[in-house]
C-alpha cells in the first residue's frame, strides 16, 4: 500500500460520505447535496441529515479514532501484539460503572440523562488508576506487572458486572446492549462533549510517536538514550486511558478496532510509531464508520450493536491481511 | 481575590444548574382524572386559533399539543393496544416492532425495536404530532426524540385496574377520543367476574411460570405485578405473592406450596404440560398429576392495556371452568 497518508485519508473521506448518505430513509443524492448546503425545503430530510446522521457520523469517527489510536500506543508501550485499548481495565471499569448506573432509576433531568456515561467514565479512570497503583513497586512500574494487574482488575470488575446484571430485574437488555457497543444516545451534546478529551489525548499520543520508537528497545536502553522512560510511559497511559474511557463511556464497549487497526497499519506501512499512531487514528475512524453503516443496514429497520459487527467483519479482514503480509513476523 | 470570588460564583452557578429540579408542588385538581391535568386555554386573539392542550406526563414533563394528535407513533405494544381500543387506530402512523395486536396494527409502519434502537430517521420522516412512549422506553430515548423537535408523551405503567382506566382516559384526551364507553364496559366485565368469584371461600394455589429455562429455578411473578393482581382477582392464590417483582422460585418452594394449578405464561416458547411433566422433580406435583398444567397467552397479563380484562376473564375461566359454562 503506497502513499499511506493519502490512502488512509481517502478511505476516511469515502467512509464519511457513505455514512451521511446511507440510512433507513433514502435521500436522493441531489436532495442530499441541497440539505448539506442548507438549500432544502424538506424539513424531515434536514432533521435526518443534520440532527441524526451527522452527529452520529462524527461520534463514530471520534470513537474509531480514539480506539485505534490508543490501541496503537498500548501495543507500542507494552511491546505486546495482543495489547488493545482495554488491556489495563478501561472497558471493564466502564462496563461496571455503566451497568451500576443503569440499575438506578434516574430523574428526567440533564444530570440524570448523562448519568450512565458520566459514571462509566469515572469508574473507567478509577480502574486504570488502581491498576497503575497496584503495579507500582517502589516507584517502578514493570510492564508485566501492569498487564497482570490489569487482567486481575478486569476479571474482578467483570464479575461484579455479571453479578449486578443477574440481580437486576428490568434493565438487563439495556445493559447487554451497552456492553456490546450500542450507540443509542445520539445527538450533538454527546458528540461535542467527546471532542476536548480526544483532542488532548490523541495529540499527546501523536507527539509521543518518537518516544514509543525508543521504548521498543526496552526501558533500560531507552533510559540510556536519554528518555525518562517512567514519565513517558505514565504520560502515554494517561492519554490513552482518557481517550478510551471517553469513547467507551459514550459508545459502549466496541471490540477489535483497537487491536486490529494498528496491526494492519504496521503490516502495510511499517513499524515507525511516528506513522503508526496518526495512520491508525485515521484508518480506525474510517473502519468504524464502515462497520456502523453495516450495523444500520444488515437487519434494517433495526440496528445491530456495533460491537458485534466490528469483530464479525474485522476478523476475516484481518486474517486476509495477515495471509498476504510480506513482512511476516516484524514485530 | 476578585478572581477567587468569580471562580466560586461560577462553581455555585454550575452546581445550581446541575442540581435536580425541585419537585413541583401538587395543586389540588378537581377533575376525576387524578394523574393528568388538562388545561384548555383559548388564545386571546380574535382569529379562532386552535385550542392548546397541555398535559403533564409520567416523567413530570410538560407536553403541549396544538390540538388532539392526528399522527401518532406508539413505542410499546400496550400503547398500540390502547390507541386501537379507544378508536384512535386510524390515527396511528407508526408502531414499535413488538406491537402485534390488534391485527390491523401489523399493517402500520414498523419503527424498530424499542429495546434496541428505534429507527429515528423513519420516525422523523413519518412527521408524527405525538409519540406515545411507555415505561419500557428509556428517558434517553425520550430525550433523543424531544431533541429532534418531536412531541413525546411518556405514559406511566398502571399498577391497578383503576390506573389502567386512567391511562385510557389520558390517551383518549391526547387523541381527541372518548373512552367513557370502553371504560364502562371494561368495568362491567370486571364486575361480572367479581360477582362470580367473590362469594367463593376456597382459593386454589397457582404457580404462574414466566420462564422455566432452568427447571430447578423457574421465574414467576410476585406482588406488584398485574399477573399477581389478576390471579388473586380471578379467585386464585399466587404462591409467589409474598415476594415482590419477578422472582426465581426454587423447585423446592414450588413443591412445598404444591399449587393446584400451573399456568404456563411461557407456552408461546414451546413449553407444554408434557414438557413440564418430563422435568425431573416436577412429576409429583398435584397440578401435573391432575392435568392442571394449562397454557396461557402471556400478552394478556404483561401488556398494561385494556386486554388485562381479557386476561382476568381467561384466568377466572381456567381456575373455575364450572362457573363460566
């Protein structure tokens, strides 16, 4: 795949256009154009495009970018091909928070309506903090400890989530829908709320591409080369967790994107993290948009949870890329 | 110092904005409809403007209509059944995927699965002037639809037959219909059942199965549910009536209570008297031995609409066939 930046940007652009054009209501291309430039007289079409499709499209773009970007950073940080954005407890913490919030009957107030994403967000960051604290031994945070503490905390939180779901009488389907990654809460408020976290977090990750390259030599080597390994790792963990927590809290747990996109980027475009991170961000956004279009179309007029589609489509695609890869084993 | 004061003021303002709204004071209402207050206000202009209708819905939101709703979307099977029962069926332009009764309702446009994702694009394109939500819908769904500029009324679940009648009344007012005749006939039918059942002194035990996928721990309905309410009203004694909600009973509890009747609310999922008898440990129950394991249409008890009365009659007939010959 030549011209990485142009190829991935083109891919994202096509996905964006498709996402605005495709929906359960057919809007002719000419009319769609008039809606977009504000020249339409059809009020329903205007609402459908501007208030339903556009906020959702942007939300999915942001979530895809967040998951793939932080996935790439984690794979670099942990030097582990199985690392994904959920490795150190972000998703299981958010899931626990969300299911807990769903078990409470909230008042119809602005705060009550945002209770689920807010509590998921807080629980998610709290889990990562605890994982980091437990992995920290006398000021040193060995990568292996971080992964193991993450696995332990994830199992703990997942068990608590299952327990809450078993005990609940009503909201079970909502909870399952959330855990499978359903984007039910759409609208501009949610989309706009995500932007600051993603902007700060993803910019930080992109700027740390070179540091990630150096970290590939191991902590000791990196320190000898003049990098403050401990501080760099902390910055990357905080940035990636912030981004993932924000995405997961609003969109539910969407698997596979954060694991697979960085690998595809690596296979196609090489192992330089200064490239892998921005390219993963752009491609991840495009891939999740395509998955979302499928989720809307497959059993229309109903929608499938996004998390089901990403693995269903993502896994075969990844296996295909893996078979064709010329530079096998370049990890 | 000034900066600090400003910061504190800002924080307080933020907190105030986030604080839950104060509960509205309840004004004494003299109408016979307790749950909703209908205010008809004539516009003070000379031109005969349409009367404005104002309601308070089940979430405490104020819902305003320019007049009775003519293009209604129902988000729950119970709401669809209510709309058709009060004669507003022709005003229904959309319904959720589970609304399958009455038969005419199936011809109405399907706007998606209430539990999963509503098809908001389709809803907008149908241009409804009212969306009738129910308790199976979430507050978030109401908010999403409201943000799209649509009018949503959230109908609370009734807990008694009286509250169900009130809901019929509310929906009738929303759609410009009159539910009096319907409510009177429903009340008469309930009274007819009461007349036959009330004098009886014995109350046969009833186990109502909602889901017996795990035969050692079947799900049933306890107090606070219409299933419990109507079993008792139909002259039975629900063996789970001292537990609240939808509990899982252990088979031991069922055996200890040894109900005279086992009613299969899950018969639509293929559970039959034969499959009950084949479950380990169930074969010695009196109901199984006496052939009193009976299939039942669960929709009659699980949808809080006018068909609850059909459910009551059907239950009474199952438990006391000799009185309904």
